[in-house]
């Protein structure tokens, strides 16, 4: 149906109005600039200041300033105002485009949490909570922000800081180079008021180098680097058998070797269970007799060796000794298969460089978890991806620290003060603690704050299984989701958790009687799965228990005050790693002799 004449007239009026507004937008500022610049020109050439008359200044400048020269007015009242107006216009357009580009990638999303929706994570509430959780802050007149909680970022497009408190436990799912280290791990470590534990598979250019000097200033720094990620000198040793003098403790230690070697789906088969049981029994024997952990490798090599049997019996573990004897005297094929499985799990202990970190060393201090958790020290636990037994030792050490912290919290009345921060970066690769999802249910209430950082949800499922990862997700009071989520199922799950909102839809129709407009409401996802997948770097979703999902602007350490000093410290630490690597791998005189 052709449009009616009344509709055409309306469209024509709209066009004329827009043209009029456009002309006014140019003429009004230009006339005022002409009047101002003309007066400045007249003053510079000895004339007088004319009264306010911008229209005449633009159209008839010679009448407004008759004593000024023609050329001076041409430049001052015509050319200069036009150039100024162009410059102002270009500047305005540039600022608008900059804001648009920034807003295009980080535009405020309707339906996401506002400051009032996540008030428990805001400054006032988190400070009040810190006073109640930490007796040392109860009577303090002023509390530093770092003492109240861990900074997660700013509520998007605002200056409101969002923090998790020192009773929260967190899971962060962030793809590589999405800010998990620069915006979460490093700032958290720098601001931590108590002891800090970090697991990682990198050193140079990572949290290790960025925080090393800063953490040295607040306490002793311990570095366990069995696979020489940072080429750290062996300045500590840790006894993994210290907590293996009970059957439960030995089972936990053996479980770390099992988890580091096979996926959760394979841990319940016969050979895996049997190998883990033998390992547990031998670890218990070595712990009871105060032997180094490497002695179990000799017992595994010679199943007929009766030494572990005698030790277990001498320490009243007759039932465990009977189980061990039954395996040793069982069918040779079965026995050899079980022992070979156990040998594979503990194979890293055959490496002298690795074993030296977990056996007594002369003139090297012993790392004691019970002392660490009451200090402001830092423990770096470094291991390569798929490190097998080496990653088992890393997981065992992290586990022993968290268990020591739990025991200390119970002795201190229920909570650690100051709290302990445990950043389990690359947890699915180098720190596979089997019952970590179960530990999440009570660590926060003890003042032990774990932040498990994963690259994807599926990565966690591979280590802890579907039920285990779901349990960790549910037990986490704070979840941080960064950019790079490529799992469609997980992205859709997040989209459903964020929810829907009402969207106003306007429709227009034309008829013989004119144009009519109707407005209706419909439900739409606040953040669809494709938008979650396309989250820009520097932003993250925050899910906190009992609150709406919030969009955060991350705060990387290199954009904060003091970044220059930290950058220099990181460069020095990285340079030191390079120097140690060169020194270790430098050819010796014997190498040249062999080559000759």
C-alpha cells in the first residue's frame, strides 16, 4: 500500500527540522568563536573590546570593529574561528569514536548486577566483614583495602572495587592470556597479608618473577623446583613422609602419585587400586622407620625384601603387614603387575635431582608446613605439565600445607589470622589433589583461601570427574569466568545462570489513516552463549553466592601504581633465571675433550 500524503508531509517536516538543527549546530558556535576571536584580534591591534553581538561578528565584522584592519579581521574573525571549529569537531569525533570503541567491547549490559546487587562484595560490607573475621582488625581505626579481601576487579564501567572476602573460596576458569595471572594471581599475592602458596608450571615472565622480590620483603621465600622450571638452587627440602605415619596419611600420599599418573576414570580399576595400595603400605613403613622416601624404590624393585613387613609389625600395623604379605606371596603374574604399576607411579623418585628435594640434605633447611602457616612466608611449587611423580610431590606438598593450616586454625580458635592464600594455578596439570572439591566445603571457614585456576571446565572434569568438578563449582562461593570460553555447553550453562530480562520491542505499521506504533515486551537472554564466548580480554564474569552475576573490568598489575618497580623486579628475576640456565647448560672442558 503506498504511503499516504500525510505520512509524506510528516517525513518532510522531519527532514527540515534535522537540517535546521544541523545548521544551528554549526552557526551558533561559529558566531561565538567569531565574536571572541575578533575581540582578541582587536585587542592585539590596539582596538577596543566590542559588546556581545555574535551574529554581527560573523556576518559583518567590519561594523563591529571598524578600527581594525581588513586583513586582521579576515584572519581573526573568519579564518581562525573556522579552524577552531574544525579542530573542536575533529576532537569531539575522535573522543566519541574512542568511547564507542571502548564501549563497543565493554558496553554496559542491561540486566547484569549493579553495585547494590553485589553490595556484600563492595568496600563497606567487605571491610565490616573483615573486622568480624579477623580479631587483629577488630579495634583498628583504619583498615587497608588489602586486609579486607582479594581484589577481583572493578564493576564494569565504574570505580566500584569488587572483592572476595577472607572466608570465600574461588574457582577461576580463564583461557591462556586472558588475565588469570596478571589480573588475579599476581595482584592477590602482592596484597596478601599472610602466607602465600602458589603452584605453577612457568617461572620467567610469570607470577614467580613478578612477585619474588616483593614477597621477599615480607617474609622468607621457599622455592620447590624439582624439574628446574626456574633453575632455582636447592635451598630447602621437604619430607613428604612427615604426615604419612598413619594409614590415612600414607593413603593420601599414595593417592597423589596415583592422581598424577592416571585420569580419574582409570583410578578405580584393579591395577591402579592395587598399585596405590602397595605404594601406601610401603610409604607407611618408610615413614614409621623414619627412612627417606626413596627407600620405597628399593622395596618395589625387590618384592621379596621383608624389611617393610618387619617394620609394620614392629609398629603394631599387623593387618597392613598381612595385606602386604598376601600381595608379595600371591601369584607371581599378579604380584609383578601390581609392583610394576606402583613402580611407574613413583618413577620420579629414581631421578636424583628430583629426589634431592624430598630427602634430607646437609646444610639445607627443612621446609615445615606447620611453621609456614603461622608466618608471612611464600612457597612457590613449580612443576612441568604432565610431570608424573614430580607433580605428585607438588600436589602432596600443597596438600600438606593446607592440612597444616587447617590444624593450626583449629588450635587458634577456628580461623587463621592473617589468612593463608593458596593460588593453585594450572591445578589440573601440576596440582591434582584428588579430594580438593571436598576440601572446598570447609577451607574458607578456616581462613584458608584457595583460588583454583583452570583453563576450562572440561579440564577440571578430566581431573576430578563430572561429580567432583560439579561439587567444586557448587562449593565455590566466588566463580570468575574470563575470556576464551569455547565450550558451547558450558557457555550455555553460564548464560542460563545469568538469566533473562524483559526487552521492549517497538513495531511500526502504515495504513490509510496514518502511521501507528505499538510496544510489546519479550524475554531475552541477558548474555547469550555467543556473547560469553566473545567476552573481550580484560573483562570477566563474577558469580557470587546469592547474588546476581556481575561483569568486571579486570585490574592487571602492570596498570596499577608501582608497576614500574614491579616490572624492573620481574626483569631482574627473569634475567637471573636465564643466567642460571646458561650456567647449568654451559659446556664443560670434558665436553670439549669428548668432542675432540
